[in-house]
């Protein structure tokens, strides 16, 4: 006769004689979360931004981001009530299309956790599908210009740098990957590697960096009208065109130790 075992996995893990595995000393665990915001929730989204600290970005960069359709802020460990309300919305709790067996949403926008080494490249794909022709409108205080890309895909590259005080510096750069894949040699740790990748247009003038403590988050999205680059990244990348996205990068864990010296940690 089969019987239910009188033990639990949690108890066995807690009582295990094995030591808890440790990640690399320069590693940071980042939780990547996408929040889907229906168009009818624009009012709630604006309330969320009012409760979020956007002053960590200097005014010049904040203006450049807004001109190109981006918005970013810093979330504390204790989430504002408005943000919790947004997380509990129907689009983030359940998906009627998925329940009906007709899943045609962007599968790239899925939550996950990434273990990131200091200074290493990490990519977040904002669209599963490749856009045959993508036209990007750029704006600044004086000029408006346009770029045209073939076989394009919006991505964000981010890098983490653990600091001696236990915080993490995170840098995020918008990128457009476009064209056909090409093989080329790239230097890495004193050696040459053959890598196959597409052309990359990187917008370093829109680089966002923030210093986060474990539990804190960086929140990115587009402005309400979703113009330019920000609109292509966070609004025009879903089969459901009535949905806008917010991206949350949360620091879950660092392998910080008092024995580590600041000089041992790679700097940007």
C-alpha cells in the first residue's frame, strides 16, 4: 500500500548537511517583470508615476528621455499602493485569451530571473517578432530626425555593478537590432571569439543608470502619448494594441561580503 511520505522538501533542504551554494562574488540576481497596462488604466498609471521617485535621473537626461518617449523611476522595497493596484489588475493576474486557448500575445514579455556577473551584457527582448521595416522618430530641443531599419527588433541591454556598500549600480541602454545576422570576431578576456549577431544601433545618449539596494527596483515605460523610440519599445510591441507595458528590474540578491574590497569589483 502506498503511503504519503512524512517529510517535505523544505524540511530536507533546511536540515541538509550540505552548505548552501554561493553565487559568484560579483553576481547580482535581477528579477525582470513586465506589467501590462490596459488603455483604460491611464489614470492609474499616472498616479503610479506620481508615487515613484524620478529625481534619480538628472533633469537633462530626463528631458531627453521624455522627448524620445521614455520614462523611468525608482521603486522602493515597500511598494506604493497605486503600484500594487496596477499589479493586481486583470491583465497581470489572468489572461482570458490564454484561458480560451487563443494565446497570441508577445511571448517575449515574460517574467524571469537573471544571474548577472559584474559588467556582463544582459539583453531584454521587447518583441518576439521581427519588424520588416521600422521607422524611428527622434527629437531633441532643436531638431527632429528619423531612422529607418530593416528586420528590426527592440531590445534593452543592461549591466550590473555591485558596489562595496551592498548596493548595485545598474545601467540600461535602448538598442535596435536590425538586418541579417553576420559572423565577426570579437575580443573577450584576451582571446578572439567568433560571434554571430545582427547590426546594433545603440542609443548611448539615453543611457539610464541607477543605484539600487536589494529589494529596490528600476521602472521603465513610455510617456502617455507613446511617441518615438519609447512607443516602439513599450506600446507598439504587443498583439494587443490597447496595452502599454512597464518594465521592472528588481535587485533580488547580491553576493556582497565585507571581505570584498571596492578595488576587487569591476567598475563601469
